[in-house]
C-alpha cells in the first residue's frame, strides 16, 4: 500500500476551497486503499515527516500559504513530489513565476484543465512530459437522494466569502428578480476566511431590503442537505466556468440546475452541464424558461448528473490520482 503525505496551506475547519477539496480527496483515496495523511503546511514538521512517506503531494495555492515562499523551499526535500497547481493563468504574474521551483522539482505537475496545461507548455516547453490534467470534484458528497427539480425550490449561491467569487452578481440577480415581481427564495451558503469580516458587512449592506437568507460557516453535512432542497444555483466567475471550480462540481453533484457564465477556458464537455448566462438579465431569462418547462429541467439535471458521474466524480478523480502515483512509483 502506498503511503502519501498530502499537504495544503489550509485544512478544514479553515475556510478554503482548496483545503476542503484536498480533505475530500484524501478521504476518497483512503476508500480505495491508499494510505493518505493530510497535513497543514508547517515547514519544519512537514520537512521531517516527509521522509517516512512514499510520496508527497502538495496542493498549491491555498489561503494558508499567504505570500510565503516556504512551500517552494520545502519542496527541495520532498522526494518524490507531486504538485497540483489549482490556479495559474488567472493569477498575478509574480504568483505565476513563484510556481517555477515546483515545475523543476516535481515528478508530476497536475493542473485542472487543458487551458492551464497549454499555457504552461507555451512558457516552459520542456514541461510537457510531466504535466497531467486532472479536474477537481465536489468537496461535499450528497448526504441523501438527489430529488427531481419539481420537488425542489429556490436559488442558491455556494462558495467562499471573498471578492470576485460571484456574490455581487448573485445579489444583483435577486434584486432583478424582485424588481420584475418574480418570487424565488434566495439563500447564500458561504464559508468566511480569516480577514473577510469587512467584506461580509459590505455584502450585507448590498443585500439590504432583499429577502436573502445567509448561512455562514455551517457544517458541510447541513450545507449538503440544504443544497439537495434547492432547485437553481447561480455561480458567476470573472474568468468563466472551468474544471477547477469545486463549487460548481458540488452543485451538479447535488442535482442543482446551474446557471453560470462560460469563458475561454470552459471546455465543451463542461458547457453541457450548465445554463450559460453571461449577464444577470440573461440569467433571469433562463430561470423563467426553466420554471415554465418541467421536462427541460429534468433533462438538464440528468445531463449534469451524467457528466459529473462519468467524468468528475470522486471515484473517477481518485483513480486518476492513483494512476499517477503508481506510475511514479514504477508499479505500472
């Protein structure tokens, strides 16, 4: 049995999407027989603990690392090393260059979509031999049966309490629905990272006068139960929907009808799993069409669930990781 040390800058209960996903990946790998220990990055502790494992798998970036370059320094001692780079093209150019030590030292570099892979190869042509594309999956497993859309109601936002995560757009959508006299219950399920309190107050002021229920830092079991009751999710991303968005994966895994926006990194496969709406006005139009078309809702939910189960489930993604680990260990 392989022994894997999984490292992230943040781990639950800290609020971090990468941390939640990493914890879920570790649990999923254990289910299929991989001995995984998840550790929050601490330079000295992790530096010495790494020696007792067959492999080190580092997830980067995450909120807990901050601006520190200690993970890059520590990677000198990690042998063999696998690094998952969750975000590259959409980061500040200094952050993009900061991953260079990982590119040099890792036996395998995992990225979440083909656009990121191509961008890295364009800059570092020698990297193609060690690059692998592996999507993320839902950091929350459904806690009960996925019901048909006709037995669900309301629209939700699900994600971190941070700027550029689609919260302002969600509130704008709810405001537009209200102005048009359309009643649709609205709920926000969010985790609040350290330092986000002021931004949360801004969001509360922005949503003043709107009937939006806020659920902050709730246990994932409760969030799952609530997502299973909801019909729509509106998830807006500045760079468009991609395979690195675990909030989207959670939404379709729970049978929600997702309205989002496509971008240059949105794959053809992924585009069939949601309703594309570049603006909140178009999102309202999509909601009205779906509300009047029960059969279309069922068909869209079916397509989304099929895409998730065939390509993005925890079982599928975990098996892809095992394949990478075995290749590095020389067992294939």
